[in-house]
C-alpha cells in the first residue's frame, strides 16, 4: 500500500496475529487482523497425534477449526483477545 501510495485510502485486513502483524496494526499499516487461537491449534493437533499413535490408523486429514477473532487497534489491549496474539517467545 505504501509503495502504491494508497496507505490509508484502502482498508487492509491481515490474517494471524504474530509480532510482525501486530506491529503493522499498531503502525496503521493494516486496519484489522483475523486471528486464530494458537493454543487451540497446538492442543488439538497434539491430541490428534496422540489419538493417531494409539489407534495406529492413517493420520486424519480433517481440518482443525479454532476460534477466530477480529483484532483492531481499538480492541488490541482487551484481555479476552490476548489469547489470539502469537507470542515471539514462551
């Protein structure tokens, strides 16, 4: 958007909420982020792996559906949205 001279003229929504995406949101390079719950992703996938090892069946190809939330500059600091923000370190 910056290179095209359209920053601020075009609304931009990103996907996921890693440190870089959150910085872009704070810096007004994007207007919102659609974020997944990273702890759900890990918990569900680990459980699927354990279930697979126990059953010795073919790994499941089903999609993992996690919670989603829209993160904006207005709600970025709300406690209930913190679980959607990926952390750079443990």
